[in-house]
């Protein structure tokens, strides 16, 4: 079972999109998010829509 761990995204939409693409392309079974999803960095609203 492959589990992806994500943490400290801090509203970085571009990085999150790249991570999600990698996870999807490599057939992970699940994602565990460890925190710090939204902050005052660019694109906070756009990231919420992912």
C-alpha cells in the first residue's frame, strides 16, 4: 500500500497541483495531510477549490 504524506503547503497552489499530479500518476492508495494547508501565500482561494 502506497500512502502519500503532504505537509506545509502554505497556499502554494503550484506545488500542491504538482504533488497531486504525482500522486495520481503513481497510483497511491491514499493521502495523509499533516497540516498547514492555507496561509497568506499566493492563491489561497484557488487552492481550496482543488
